[in-house]
C-alpha cells in the first residue's frame, strides 16, 4: 500500500468536507528523485508544465507573475539555487507515473466511492520548489491529496465554505468563465486559517475548493498531488454554472444548499445543456 492503513481511517471519517492528515511510503521512490524529474520536465508537452519565480506574495496577481528566464528542465535541475516553483502536470501521460498514480488512487478509492461516488479524471501533479518559495493563495476544482517527498512545507488552508473569502459570484465565474485559480488575499483571513506542517512521509487531504497557500521551508521541496473528480464535485461545478447563468440574466439564485430540490433541478438542467452543446 502507498498510504499507511492507520491513516486511511481518519481520511475516511473526514472525506469529503474536512482536511485530513495521512502518512505515505513514497519518500524514496526513484520516480520522485530530482534527476528523474529533470527527464520528465524535458519530455512533457509544454501545456503540462507551469513554472515561474517562487519569490511571490501570498495574493499574487496571476497576470503579473514573474518568470525565471529558464527552461523547465533547467528550472528543475537548478532548483536549489534559482528561487523558482514548477509544477509538472498530468504526469499520468508517462506510463511509469501512471502506474504510480494508480497505486495511490487504489488505496483511497473505497472511501471515496462510499461518500461521493466513483473516482474519475484522476490526475497527478509534481511540485518542485526552491527553498522559501510561495505558492500563492488559490483554490482547486478537484479533491486532492498532497504528499510530501522532500523538504518541508507549511500548508495554510481555509474552510471551503467561507463566504467571506470566496463569494458565490466568484465560484460561478470560476466555473463559467474558466477563471484563474488564484484568489485575492486579505490579512483578516488569517483568523480562519489552519497551518499544517508537512515533512517527508506526510500527506494532506485538501477538500474540494478549500482556499490555501503554501510556503516551502529552508530546503528544496518535492511534492506529489493526486487529484480526482467525483459525482459530488461534478454536481458542485454544474450547480455553479447554472447559478452563474441565472445571475447573468439579472436573477439572484438561492445559495447552494438553501433549496435542495431547486439545486437538483439546476444540476440536471446544466447537464442537459452540456450534452446539447457537445452534440
């Protein structure tokens, strides 16, 4: 097993709405060594690599994120010195990494299925970061387990349903217009935060769309994220798209959860609209 069986129990109890700590056994895996990641950075398509300076404020404007002037391969090879952050996306495009990802997903699949239905669109992301790098404040549209392989991180996570941080309008724009994952940050949010320290062998389940930001410790960091979608995440996205469409027509939809029967109708309408668009 990839995850320690004892740590899967609190994950099952917390999933899908609350963060949960886990332990894993991948810290010495050869696919996660820097030399092998240099090769991966070289062969992945351009669309599967994102990298920039790691010396960023928490509330970084994505349109103004500074680059580091290096290639992806150079960024990984010289990560100890170049003050950078790089993510290698959709690593399942490589057969070796696909097998690694499948092993991770298999451990949590029973708990996921019981709570939110079958896992699908399972994807892997490897983060390689220089010392003291910052991943700015953002939210993600997937369920996520972040696994720390090398170095340390402070993972600062906020409640997924904190209206003061992400409004209904922001959620709707994120799904309807393909909005950027980065979010504006205010110092007053800090009172809502939970700081989770991650060392090699640690992992953290991050609930769907829980805002967070990350600060790397004094050494190079390597982390693996295993993400997936579920029936629950699909429904949330469909409801937000439907509500966003109504808001664009001058209407004010009820908050998600306030009118469950109406929510189900909106989700069905969004699914039908998506099918018609595809056809």
